[in-house]
C-alpha cells in the first residue's frame, strides 16, 4: 500500500462534510467540474477511477466529484496544489497567466481537427516540452495526460447566418484564440466556464456558446440553443485531463504510475469514441428538438478564413504581448506541435475511428510507454 498523502477526513472538514469522513477515509479525491454525462466525466473520471482501483487491487481508489460540486473550474490548479483534490481536470485557457506556454499550444487548435490526432499530439508536446513542464512544476501540478474535444461549433439561441447577423453578439469563447476570432468577425467574446453556458443561453446573457455538437444532447443545450452555425472552429485540448498533486505522485511506485498512465490511455480513446458517437446521435436527433443547422454566408466564411490565416502568422508576437512568452519558446511549441500532428496522422492512418483496441495500443506504445515513469517529472 502507498501512503495516503491526503486523507478525505481532512477534505470533508474543509468542505463541510465531516459526517461522511469515516466512510471515505481510505479514498483519494478526483475532481472534474464537467457534468456527469460529459464524455470526460464518464470515461476519464468515473470509469477511469474504477479501472485504476481494480488494476491496483484497491491500493489506489478515488472518490470522484463531478459538476463543480467540490472545486469550481477556475480554482482547479489551486485545489490540486493544496491537496483538496488528488487529481483533477483543468481547462488551461481559464488560467492563461499561470499556464502561458500551455495557452500557446491551445492557440494551435485550428491546425488540425481530428480528435485522435489533436489529443495525442497535444499530450505528447505537453509531456516533453521543457517550458510546458516547467510551468506545471511552478504551479504545483504533475501533468498526467491530455484530451481533445470534437470540433467546436457555435450553438446559438437566435439564428446567425451572415456577417451582419453576428455583429455585437455575445459569444462564449473558451480561450484567447476564439476570443480573437469573435472580435475579428465583430462579435463580443465572453469567457465563462462551459458549465455556465446553458444558464447564459437560457437567460439571454449569451447569444451563442462555442462547444462540440454533442453538447446539445449530453448537456441538454438543445433546450436553449435552437441554431447551430455550421462553421468549424477547431478543437479544444488545453491543460491536463489528469493533473496530479505532486506529493501524491511522489509517493507512488513506478508500477503504480504506469497503471495510471495505462488506464489514462484507455480512457482517452474511450472518451474520444464517445464524443464521436454522441456527435452523430445529436445530429440525428436535433431536428426533433427544434434545432436547425445553419449554413454560414460567404462573407462570414471569408472573414473567418482570413482570421485563421493571419492569426497563425502572428501567434508568437501575440503570445509575447499578451502572455509574456519568449517568441523563441512559442516558435518551438509551434514546430513541435506541427511535427507531432504529422506523426500521429500517420500512426492513426487507415484505422477505423471506432476501433478502441487499435487506438489504445498505439497511444500506449507510442506515447505513454515512452515516458520514464520512474523519473517523471524531471527534477
């Protein structure tokens, strides 16, 4: 048995659940602010925790908290660092000042839209780029693996079709790249956690939220978003799906770390497949919920394409101005990510997207098995 670095009894006192402490005393704490039906909650946390518990014969078990019930989205890094959560999902674009180089990586989301390739490439760069690893060390988090969403679209409460339609509209955007896109097309970017989009659309404080199509079903957005603009806006992969408390990680054996990595590789594939299945299911059902797919007008498409082409050229400059990142660091991230995208595109070439076993074996062999678990992260 490994030593328990954070007892849930202490956690319970801190969040007003002292009466529940005895029953949870031997469990670690896992936190995901997304709701319970989200693919990342189902496979990357609930099922992942179950698989880890079984693989370690109960030596590592997690109590999973979902939906922001323990730690809200913007406080995740502090929660991991302080030991309130042993492991948690953190959306890196919510804390650009703490994870500036990670946000440079996130700003490359329009480079590729394949969920497997984006997931693997961004995870590989995050594991091996020294500047990204240095900033995780600085904030007190051990990066344990990443993810990717399926392509983002604008899900809106009112119909947006033309460039004129989008002028002044309040669009929820998850990070700086999308905020710049919104400003370029004349809209007003609003950065709130995805967990707050439903309420914003319902109350009219938001006109649209950018998120994968599957959110219509998995998060019931088709109750408040009746129009989908068919204009893909990249994918999202910023920050760790599993950010570990350093004290917890230090107390693990190499074999235990390998189990966590193996189960994470499996979960990453399973959640990706769920995303694709949910997207198809939502597309098939959305008409029955009164949701209309809208083709964007040519002027809006042209303005979007113009932004994409120009923004990529300005990334290093923008990162220096807004995030104080050395242009040489930004350029290295760009080069590494582009190379990783090419590598993983080839590795996954020709595979059936629904083949869980094949994708898992490649991801495990070519990514997680190449991380030296005994020495990771570097001192």
